[in-house]
């Protein structure tokens, strides 16, 4: 009976938070980012469990960024980044629990793409607060994380493979190709602009070259052409000024569960539950900058953030797969032992062992749940544009269009100063 109770308890580890994000999402879809952040704060205790602190920091941090609450956003993102760093040094007790139940018993540690893009958005926070040097620190941190990503899971995968061999598992691992993501065009683009705005032209040129290499070295992640506006970013004629646009569109992926049942011989199988990324559709097909005098400029895709989220998630899929097999096999082993004891026993003892074996099977089935936690509000894509203008003040609209040609959203900018020898960066977002 204790095993049956334990099996029921294990089913509770699917997720600590059960409340709906419906109201937060409603404000978000209406473009009221301050209200969405307020609603998220009001519902924090019901939306996030005790192990979901990082998710709270990520979600509210990006919502407050969209709402132009840049100082508050910086505080949240920096708290989230510290929490991610701390999560990797948590007590071994939580790791043991993941082998007994599932990964949901451990504090959420963040996806790699979340940890990387924290810095790009915090760099924008610093820029909007007038601190370009702080922005450059964030970009350098992001670049370092990308460089370290390739080696992050190597040792862990190797250790899990050795453990699988020690357990004599006949189920082969699920090998994944190394991540093709080795540099971020968005980080390099921002670095180029921030360096240029600070007068560091050589550093700006270097980041511009790295941006081009990101496209050349990862064609699967950057199948689209280099934005044509890049050619003029470091060639601004004397007496002229440069207006740069950075526009975000769509929402990054969420997770769903993929359940597999793998045979282990003698008519038995093990259930494993794996998280799988699901891309969310977007209404946005193209974006234009429309000046009041009728001039129109198309923004161009720079970085497909959702594709990078998927690529970096692949880097740890092998770890998740191996660990799930080991965990499920260990759970199944208990049932096998009890079945063997039942066969060797008689009468009441045999019945008890059979009941315990049945309870162990229920426990294994109920407790094997995929960890579906992930942040909800990072954008899916980043578009850019740059226009060289006479210094002055300009009014314009940033218009997001559906594939049908219908405007999805339009954002008005009045009397924006476009000044010589400085960075004039305007940011826009439409998450539909």
C-alpha cells in the first residue's frame, strides 16, 4: 500500500504550478506589457512553484523590458542569471530525486538559450538607460556563454553512457550531432552598434566580421541572406547620422511531452517521457519602417531565436534521453525482482510480492513525467534595419504585416532624435 501511495504522490511532480497564464497572455496580446508584468506579479504564487524561481525572473524580466521598465528588467534578469549559475551547484540531494521520480523534483535551471539571451536583452536595458559600457559587458558575457556551450554536456553525457553500460542496458543511446550554434549574429550586431556608438571603430569592425562568420559557419541556423543594411553600418559619411531599428516578432517555443515505451525483453517495456520543443506560429511575415514623408524601408531577418532555442536544446537531448532510460530501467528492475520473488513463493507471500510488483509498475508509470518548464515570453525572431539620414528629428511608424499584406500591428514614434556620431537605436516588439 505504501508503494501505491508513493505512486500517487509521484504523479504530483508533473508541475508545481497549475494556474493559467490566460490573463497575462491576454494583456500581452493587447500590447500592454506593463499590465502583463503586473498580472504576473499578482499571480506569482499560483503560476510558479517553489522550484521555479528562474522562470519567474525570466518571464517578468522580459515583460518589463518590453514595457520599457529597463531598470526593473535589469534587476530581474541579473537575479535570473545568478539563479541559473547557482542552480548548477545545487545539493546532490535534488539530483538523486530526479532518478527516483523525474526531473520536475529539481529546481528549474533554465534552458541554454534562455541563459544566453538574458544578456542580449539586458544589454538593451543598459543601452536604454544610457550605459553603453554596461551593455558591452553583457554582450561579452553572452559571447563567452556561446563559446562554452559546445563543451558543456560532453563530460555529463560520457558519465551517463558509462552508467548505462554498468547497468547492462541493451537500449542504445540516442546520439545527437554537436550543436551547430557557435556564435550569435544578434550579439555580434549589438556589439558592433555599441562599439560604433562609443567610438571604438576597430572593435565594431571585428564584431561585424564575426557576425558575417556566424552566417557562414552555421547555414542551417542562418539560411537567410545577411541583412543588406550591414554594408553601411560602419560607413556613415561625415555630417550624416544613422538610425538603427531592432524589431522582435513572435514568441519562442514551449514544450510538450513525448512518451516512448521501449522493450527491455521478456515482454516488458519501460516508459520514458521526454520534453519536446514546439514552435509557436506567428502572424508576422514582414516589418516596415514608414516615415511621415512616405519613405518606406523593409527590415530584414537577422536571427531566428526559436531555431537557436531548438538547436541548443538538441545539445542536451542526449543527456535527457540517457538519464530517462537509466531512471526507467532502475524503476523497472524493482518490479522484476518482486515478480521473481512471487514466482518462488507460495500462498500469501506470493500474493504480497505480486501486489508489490504491481505497485512498483504503477509507481514507474505515474512518476515518469517530462519536465515541461520553460520561459514563455522570449521573442521568436529579430529583424534589423539601418538608414543613413541628415541629423534631425524624425517621426515614423514601425508596421508589422501578415503574409496577406494586412497590418498586424503598428507602433508610432514621434520626433525621434537622430544625431551625428552616436548610436540612435529604436526597438519595437510584436509577439503576435
